[in-house]
């Protein structure tokens, strides 16, 4: 039998993890184009060389 006594609180670690997740998503969305550009340049240099 599973205990269902766990409740999510706004000030609890769940809320903090959601804030951290949103910050991580924003960081990834901002860094994704730079990573893709770096990969494209590295691939082009590797193919040209």
C-alpha cells in the first residue's frame, strides 16, 4: 500500500526544483544556438581539413 501523505508546498523543495528547472531551460535555450554554431564550425573545419 502506497502512502499518499505527501503534499506539495509552494515553499518546499518541489517549488525550488521547478524554479531551477525553468532557469536551466532558459539557459539551455540561450546556449543551444551557440552550441549548434560551434558544432557547425568544428564540423566544417574537420571536413575542410
